[in-house]
C-alpha cells in the first residue's frame, strides 16, 4: 500500500469550511492542532494525526466516524485510521477544531520512526483486547451514543485485523524515505 501524505492538505486548510458548520472556516491549523506528543493516547494508530488528552464531549465521531473512536479512561478521542484523502483530512481537522482542549495534533511524522511503528504493531494484542472488552460493554449499553461508539470499535477491530498492517508498512517506507515507493520496491516488514 502506498502512503498518502496528508500534510499538504493540512497546510492549505485554513480556508476550508468546518465540515458540520459550513458557515465557519477552520482557520490556521496551528491554532487548534496543539496536542503534545508526550500526551498522545497509546491507542492512536501511527501516522501524523493523534489525539492527546482530548475532550470528553464525544464529538469526533460525529464528523469523522471513519477515523475517530472514543476511549473509556477519560472519554477522549483516538485516531484509529489516518486520513487517506483530502476529504477525510477535512473531517479529522473538523474533529480537532471541535475539541475544546485543542489536543489533537498532526506532527506525528516528526516523532514516529519505523522502529516505533514496529513497536506499536508488536503490542497490538493489548489494543485488540481493549477493543474487544470495551466494544462488548458498549454494544449492549442502554445509551445510544455508546452503542454507536461500539460500531466504531468494531471498525477499528476489522482494520486492525485487515488493512492496517499494509498501511503501516507504507507509512514506515514513507518515514524512511519521505516518498512513495516505486513499483516493485519492497515495503518494510513490521516484524
């Protein structure tokens, strides 16, 4: 899988409309992408975007359900799938813009290394166990918002067992070379 770099879209995002409030503009990304790497949640998948001590208002899935899930420690938001096109970037940026703590970030490329991606992947059993436990509780909740959030966790589980490995191999290649692979170039292994 070829990694798609979302950062040019982020850099040009100041004039984009907020996805759920078209009369508002996102503004400069540095105004709301202020999460700190050392505060990132361990459940964020490797990539440029991550949540770090985000709010507990549960608004991220309202605009970016294919990219965001909620955790159960503090109710914060986790990026479980990195954006793969400009439309998804806009949605994740809207989730970040909506966070009152301004604790999303898009500087993961400055911190992730192929070795750290491999470490994260090697520990995916812990993530799978967390997903299974929380999805099981929320799927039978009396609360409609928790049942909806359980659907996001099911998507995360499918992604973890399916396309995420290929995506991370492409990301590791990009981290090493800062370019997409040429046809026939081998992608790094995660093991």
